[in-house]
């Protein structure tokens, strides 16, 4: 978002006054970065777009609480991520798998040996792989890797225990690697 | 936030996904615009509110007409439907510092491992019984015998050295059922100590076997592919060292990690004070140990005499020319 600070303040003030014109401005400005965030927590484009809309409704409702000092983009992103977590919680039917002994994880090999190869994959391949993860894996992987949550925070947010968060991260990664390796082999 | 130590794969995914941008679609705004219209409508115009109000009025009338003794109707509280908004204020302020692993986390992982091990042992026991039954009823080909002897060897090793088997439970079971040839016999290793100081180099020795590759993870972000690596631990903490053995034949993998964590202590500070005193006309020197965090002490008085005392040391000498203090831990 390239915008003068004064311009941003004007738009934020407009949003605080619930002015629809400025709300649209914010939406347009952040759409290109925030929709991809939703992609990562969803399994289809439609689902991602719904999530984005719900997120922006919250942004407009909570905008009174934003103080001009912090990063506006970061603030919006946090709300969008929280919307994704809420959506996940509401649909939570899936049981997190807790059994660490079954991971046949040769991931460390691939970390070293295939790192260079993964670099050749396109962003779309990675997003596609991400969207085919189960919602539980998506949530843990994204919160840990993309948002920098600690396992403790993930455990609190998703109401699971720390060990589960860790094993789900490992499995999410293993699945991603398998999918990406398949994609690479088809190149 | 954003302080997690990411491995190569995670960093790669993160940096790729961070670059992703969506192309703006104005029809999406139209949809949101409509939703906003609905959200912003005053709550008293909502059909739910109207329905609830009507119900409340009717209910009150009904209650009043039925129970004349009832002095006050039960008040009905009606709230418009609200969006749940997550609390984000706290998280914004909070800064999370990446720490290696707390003791609690370690214990939690350990518990998971212990449970897994129990399960695996139960399976092995069941398999063993089945095997005994089988051996009575069947003539076993010599090839199969070899496979079994290897398996029982593996079991003994894992029980003796106390390492936690991670994923061989399933493969062991499969070996019994399908009688495949075992390509990895063991993933087992030794280390020369389980406690050391930061800056110490620890030697690791893997059990040798043919046609395998070794991969060590030292739990501090470093790896080694040597059979017998030495690794320098530069930061204090506890480390779960793991060894992954991969078969060159079928790429199957076996993992072991040290059950007891490797403890790397912070370097102690070494210091002492000395005082010149006199007792009964004999001059002596008192040495006062100021070292912290140490677990063993070794004094060398420079005249060939040594001591392992921790605290105060009295030297009946008129002169102390040089002093060295070394501390092991």
C-alpha cells in the first residue's frame, strides 16, 4: 500500500465516519494483499472472497479502535486472520491428529536437498497445495509460518494442546512437500 | 510476533506466499457494499426484531389474560444479532520472543513419545506372541529366519539403550506381517556426554551398518551427514539430538533421538578473592571462590599443589605468586 500518511489518515477518518466512499477506498487498496491471506485459509476462491468480505465488515466496525501510530495494513491483516480463525472454529468438525509416532518424516533430507528445486515452483502451485491441505493443517501452518504465532498461541487460539499444534505443523509440512514434489515431477 | 525460527522449507513458502497479489475485481466490492447495507440497517428495522417484538407483545397479553394474579410479566430482553469481534488489542502490543523450548514443552513432547513407545512395545509383544504360535505350527523358510533374527536384535537394542523409537513401530509390524526384507537394521547412536558447557564439542557415534545414509539434527538448526560427527554447541539450553538413517536401497527411514536431553550449561564465571592473614604468628592466605554456576573446581596453586575444594582455601605460605582457576562446568 503506497500512500502518504496524511492520505491514509484522511481515509481512516472517513471510515470512522462510516463513509462508504472511503470504505471502498480501503477495500480497493488492501484487496490485492488481503485476498491472498484468505486464500491460504480457505479451499476455494469463493470461500476466500466470503472470508475477505466478513473480514472487511469487521474492519469497518472496529476502525474506531485503530490508532494512527501502528501499521494500518498490519492491523487489517490481523483482523482478517482472526476472521479466518473464527471461520475455522465455527466449522471445526475435524479432529486434530495427535499421534506423533506415525510421522515417517524424511523432511530434513528434503530441506537440504530439494530446497533449490522448490524455488522453481510458481506461487500458484504453492497456493494450490496450501488450499488442498485440511483446514486444521492450514490453520496451524499459516498461523505459525505466515503470522509468526508461537505454538502456545496457536494452541490457545484453536483450543488444542501444544503437542497437537507441533505435530499438525509437521504433518502440514510433510503434505505440502509431497504435493510440491509431485508438482515438480510433472514440470 | 514473527519471531519463529523457520526452517528452509517454511521460509521458502513464506517468502513465496508473501509475494502473492490478487487482481482487483470490482464486483467483489458490489457484494460487500450490499452486505454493508444490511449490517448498517438500524436494528429495529430488522425482521427478526419486528417478529420478536410482536411475539413479546402477544406473550405479555397472553400472560396477563391467563394469570390475573401475576403482577409483573417476565421482561423479555431482545438484542440485535451481533458480529463476534475478536479481541486484538492485546495481541498487537504483545511481543513474542523466540525461545528454544520450555521445559513444559519438552515434557509434553516427551509424554507423546513415551505413549507412542508404549503403544509400539505393546504391538511388538503381540507380534512376538503371534510369532511363537506361528513357529510351532509352521515350518519357516531359512530366509524368513534371518529377517526375524534381525528384528529381534533391533528390539533389544532399542530397549537397552533407552532411545525412543519414533516410527519403527509400524515398520516392525509390517515386517512381521509381510515379511519384507529389512533394509535398515538400526538407528542407534552414542554420545560422549549428556552435559557440557557452551562452546563444548560433543562427539556422536552412529551404529555402523551398510548401505545407509546418516542425517543428524542437533536441534539447534544444524545438521550433519557424517556417520560420526562432532558438533560444537554454542548456546546454553537443552537439545534433542536426532539421527535419521535412510536406506540407500529403498529409501526407508528410521529415526532415533536422545531420550535424555543434552544439557548445555552457560559458561561459569571464574573469579576469586584472596586475603593475607596471620594466625599464631604464621602468615597465611585465604582464597575465596567467587565462581558461579560451576559444578566442580580445580585449584592449582602454582607450587605443584592442587585442590578440588569449592569454598575457602587456606594456604600457609608467605607468598602466592601466580594463581589459575579452571572450571569444568
